[in-house]
């Protein structure tokens, strides 16, 4: 009997000034165990975040990723149990949806005796997930930079201090469509230059764990203001976080989750932000985690 276990981190991309370029891995993880069965059924068991979100069966994205890589090698996955345990909130800007597909691809590659080696596997996972930035960050962990242009994927691992963070996840109805519609088609040159100028500060702050630079380094004058306006209570929550010692706050991808950095008092910062959202009638929860530097963890075993 074979048992393959894949674990990969939450991934935040498009945060601060790192639009369409930077990715940061966090310690919230998705774990999927693939185990042989005596029959030919495909069984999916789910636990944790989003356990009831997807239909159990052939439409689950982990299984879709698995099927995609089996199809490439003209094989059919049969006789497997997939046990999914997810810590990554869905539809929040933390890469959960991409993580499901990527986990299926990686698990399937191992079940096929690893025909795709690391770089080819990464590129295939990026293609299947349609999120190359999330794929690169999940594979390597830490801080990454990537650029996808046509069939070309260029990426780099960047130095980062594994700082403690807070993730705030507010529940906002119909947020995705509102946030997408709010993004402006044109931006002022001054805003573009302001955002571009923040990028080197952010890279240095993350490299050295320098909280004095993070606030200026996370500045995004292009997209974040429009998206934050779609999150009731966000402005008050961010102001209170900074009053309680937070060094910087950014949207997790398109949101609505917020990524918060603070040198200390993380629980105080978290509780204050949740209370600020509650005062505006918005339910929010806080997750304390750190920057992940492991990336994907894969283990495999065989037994008689």
C-alpha cells in the first residue's frame, strides 16, 4: 500500500507594491494524504477550512489536479482515498483554491513515480492552477518574485526574515465582484511612482525583519484603496492596529483578508481589529501565523 502526503502553505500575492510580482508564504497549511485502496473507487474526505464548500467527488479541485497530471501520461487514477485537511481560508486572498489544484498535481506526480522533476512540475502546477505566482510561492516558501509572460515563467527566491504575522479574515458578502469592479482602469502617474518607490523599502524590510520600514514599504496607492473601500470597517480596523503597535497592514491578494505585521503584541492587535470590524457589523476572525520558509513538504511510504 502506498501513502503519499503533500503539505503546502498559504500564499499571499499582489500585496503592497508587489503587484503581479511578489509572493509570501504563510504557516497556514493544506495537507492532503493519498492512500491506495483495495477497490477501484476514488474517495475524498475533507476536514478544516472549506470542508463543505466543494462537492465530495470528481469535482473537488484536489482531485481535478490529480486527474490533470494522470491525463498527461494517459493514466486514470483509481483505487485512492484522498484525505484533505485544510487550514487556509477560502476566497480570502490566501491562495486556497490554487493550493488544492497544486496539491493534486504534486500528489499525482508522486503516485506516477515522479515523471516530472521539480522545475517541470512547478511549471505544470502553474499551468493547472492558472496562478503561477501562487505556485512559485507554494513550492519554495518564503518570499518569491515571479513573472509569467505567455509560456515563459521566470522566478526567483528572495531572502526573508520569518516574522510573526496576523491574518484578519472578515466576512463580506459579494466581495469578489465588488472588489473586481472597483479596480480603476487608469491610475495617476504620481500614484504609480509612489507605489513603485515603496517596493525596495518592502524588500529590505522583509529581508531584515525591519518593522520601522514595513509601513512605508507596504504602501499601494494603485489598487488597495479601491478594494479596501469595499470592506466595511477596514479603515477603522487598520487604524486601531497601528495604534496598538502594528508596523504595516496590506490586503492579502485581492482580499478581503488583511495581512498584519507587528513586532510584538500580536494578540492585542488581532483582538482590536476583530472588535473594530464588529463595531461596523462585520464578523471577522484572526489567525496568528508566521512567514513559512518550508514551502511544499512531500513524504511517501509503502507498506505490505
